[in-house]
């Protein structure tokens, strides 16, 4: 059972416009959410995170929104740039025991066109 | 600062062969983990460790073995390779959450394994 879902495998956005990537989760024990960006032949790199005590976190062009009642989070990139073209993974963690295990979604491939 | 280093970058094995994927980190992170990435499946947790001498299974542990003798190293062993283990393997590390830190995982650049 997929606990973290990214239902859009791909997204194409024009340079300068807003990119919105969506993620849904089913496990109500998740309390920490992250977005990772991945280029081909590289490992995922951390982008931005949000704790369940917040509903918004912003870092430069990147903003993550969390709607706990809907079990939904989204990543907004404004303005989108060609260098943002990558695969974006949503991930979630629950504060159970001593582990920092992340559960990942299947990823959304973002293409920013000129 | 090298971060998380994985070797080798590429490997081809025949069915039944064994091998060890190496992972080392220089950030003094207690928590380390192995993930595999397959098309359409995202990243799935294989094994993880919260410190030297402590390991535990993740979501897809079958066919893999790990040990953690030092804080820095967390090798992943394939006992008898199967074509289903063809994948890209990522090692990651972080501070554990019980330290009160929401610490993101830092990933290596991966090992691309093909089993024929």
C-alpha cells in the first residue's frame, strides 16, 4: 500500500511561471515532510521540509504547503527556471522509536521549458 | 567535505554472484540507510542503522545483508544476486530524530547494479 502518493508522473511548465507539485499521504502518524530534487545520475538532494505543526514553509523560490486535514502537501516553485527541471520526490517521516525512516513517493518529473 | 560516498558507481553481476556495495560518510551521522530506486516505485528502504552495532530491516530487506561496525561505514551485501535486484542503490545518512532534530537525509550518488 503506497503511503505517500504523487499522482502526476510528469509536469511541464514555462520558464517564469509557477510550478505546483502535489503529494498525498495516508499515514496519520507522519509528522515531518520533505521534498527532494533529483538530477539524472545523481543522488536526491534535500530541497525543503515542513513539520506538521506548520502549514507553510518558505525558502526563496520554494514554498511547501501542508493541509493536514486533507493529508496533502504541495511544493510551489516561483518563478520556475530551466535548472529546476528534475524529478521531485515527496517524502514523509513519523516520529516512531529512534529511526529516521523516510517513506518516498514515486516522483514527479518537472520540465521547465523556455 | 565529501558527504556520502558510494562505490562502485556501476556493477554488472551474474545471477548467483555475491558482492558488497560500499558506503561511507564523514559527517558523523548516527543514522544511515540503504534505498533502492526502481522505475515507477520511488525509493524503497532496504535496511537502516541508528548507530554502530545496530541495524534493522526496512521495507524490502530480502536478499540483502548489512552490518555497522563503525559510525562512518555501512556496507550492503548481496548474498546471491538475482535479476530482480537490478536497480539503483542509494545510501543516505542523517542525525537521528531522537536527538530532537528534524534532520534531512543526505544521499550518495548511487550504485547502478545490473544482474544478468
